[in-house]
């Protein structure tokens, strides 16, 4: 990052009148007395929404632009879309370290600058006459967006936990998840509409403006200073959180196979209504996140994750044995209902394994397992479907959920030096 930009970010992050200039002294599970729980959650959700719109909007836009305008083939289109996720995964360690040493507010503001910079590079690419050079600028924009996403995602979760206390960790993670999924769901059709109605240049300008809105909102939130203490190396943090991370990966099989294969599964049976199954899955997923995000704070991540995975596994079994579209629809709805709280519940369990000063690294490492899950499950499920049919992948989803339940039952209650997360302190909110 250029020194001047880094200096501006540091001034904006550390110079606010709201900023804490000393290390946090409140107990790890205590919320700050000067913040409203749901007011803070709403502002963070808005920041994540506008930030992640810049990730959702290009998804239907760039393939059309790279293929039809620049004249490149499908492989280049795939690289253009996929390189952002690769960069995000590779920078998880950096994002966690930044959050733990510079604070989550700094990470979020820097990440938003990265998202806006990606829009600037898209804009530059739109006026470059040489297709190969324009593609190079676009790829640079995707790399910068991956940088921004990694900081924004880890920083956003850590910021909410830092301001509200670890007792509200699941709310912070859940609300961020809802805003992210909403942004991706809204961003894609919005981007496609803008491309058709106004062109790629306008899409690029909107990709610059949305992070600016999020940046303005972020400046109104107080900082959560880094927690003092010895910071563990990232590989050591991965070693502490791999159990909840792997359990989450196994529990994600049902989510991934529905997203990737439900349409083909319906078509293989000659059924209609696959889109409705996806809608029901998404609806139950979001409803559970919004209405029951407090359940993890009240009952603990372990119990909520195990109970949720039972519902998810039942849904997968229904899909595996579905003899009509109604049975498949019920399976999709139960899977969405069950998987909804798995990520925040096991995220709380991951936080239990590390000292408070390593929470950013723990969230980064834990999120990396989800990145790997989405990257690996799709191709592996495709191979299973080729040999055994589409129904078999839902059996794999059910069995993955059962193995995840067994792993969760054997999770250690806390890692060495970790501050326990008070699961009851926030139950009244």
C-alpha cells in the first residue's frame, strides 16, 4: 500500500474522537457501556452490505465484459472471477494479524479502500483500448478486491465482538453473515441491470461509490482497540481452531451441494421448482439468522451447532430419498434452517480456543476453512454425482453432518490461555 494512503487510513482510524487509545481493560465478555447492541449491529451490517455489494455486483458483469467486449474465452473468464477468492484465502493470515495488531476498525477502513480501488481499476480498464492491457488492469482490480474482502470480512466480525463483548460474538457473526448474503443476492442482479441499462463505466462508478458510503458509516463507530498480550503465530492459531473449522467444513457439505446441484437434481427427476427450493433454503437460512442469533449466546455454540446439524442432516436425508418435489422442497428448507447457525455457533467455539488477543487470527483461520469447503466440495460432489447420481451427494451431506456432530461432541472446552466466552451474559438482549 502507498505510504500516503497508509498514513491517511491511520489518521482516520486512530484520530477519531471515539477511538480508544489504550489497550482494552474490560473483561473479554463485557460489552462497552457506551454502545447500543443493536445500533452497533445495524451499523456494522450496513457497512458489510455496502462493502460486499462490490463483490456481488461484478459476478454477472465481468464474464460478459471479458468475453463479449474484450473477446477472451471461458478460461480467462474463470480466472478473472476466481482470482479474487484465491487472494482472499491467501491473505487470511495477514488480515488476522492486522486486526489483532492494528485493530478491526483500521482493517475495515483499509478493506473498504481496497474495494473502492478495485472500482477505480475497473473504470480505468473501461477506457483502455488494448484488450490485453484492459484485462491486466481488470485482474489487478480483482486482486485488490480480494485484499479488501479479506480485511473487511475478518475486521467486521472482530469489530462487533470488540465493541459488544464476546458474549455477543454469535450476534456479530450472524448479522454480518445476513448482510453479506443479502449484498451478494442483491448485488448480482443489480450489477446485471446496470450493465444493460447504463454500461460498464457506470457499474465501475457505483463500485467506487458504495465503499465510500460504507466508509462514512464506519467513521461514526468507535474503535475497538487491540487486546494486549502475546500473539500466537498464525499456524499455531490454526492448530487451535482446526477442530471447529473442520466440523464446520463437514457441516457445510449440505449447503454447498444444494447451491451447486439442486437445479440438476430436479432436472434429473424431471421436476420443476428448483428455483423455489433455493428460495426456501435461503429464506429459512436468513430467518433463522435474524430471529435466533441470540441462541448461541444463550445456550452455547456447542449445543446449538449439534442441534442445528441434526436438522440439516435430516434435510439432506429427505433430499437423498426424495420421491417427489414436495419431499425435496422440505429437505431444502430443513437444510437451510439447520445450517444457518452452524457457522456462528462453531465460530464461537473457535474463539474459545484462543486468548482474546488472537481473536482476529482465529476468525481469519476459521473463515479459511469455509473458503476451502466451498472450493473443494463442489468438484468432489461432482465426481460423486458422475458415478452414483445426484441423490448420492445429499447422502454425503447427511453423513458429513453426522461426522461433524461427533467431532463437536469431542471439542475441547477451551484452549490454553483462552478466555472463556460467557454464553449467558448477553441472553437478555
